[in-house]
């Protein structure tokens, strides 16, 4: 998680699909991706397309751990 910094205020509200993804990844992290910046949903994700990351507890729930990506640039890859 070295490219991210912790953000104490202004934390984003996770979208519902991220909460569902957390249930499938207990004990890990889930990432909010800007789909407009990724050509192939099954392919590589450039670092600047990652909006933020949420930590997931052992039960598959978001634990409150949150890291914004300072390298995220909305619209950087607009076509």
C-alpha cells in the first residue's frame, strides 16, 4: 500500500459493489477502480485508475481502514 496515504477526513462512501466484493475477500483489501480508465475489465489496472482502497476484516466486512490514492487522476485517460 505504499502508493497510498491514509486519509482521516473526507473518506469516500464505498459503493455497494465494493461492499459485496469485500464479502468475497475476507482479511484483505478491496479497491475502487475508475472503470473509465480501464480498457479491459479483466486486464491490468494502471495505478492512476485506483481511486481508493478499503481494508476488509476476517468476516468480509469493511473494517474502517481506508486509503485514498494520491495518484488518482479523474479523467486522465478520457478518450
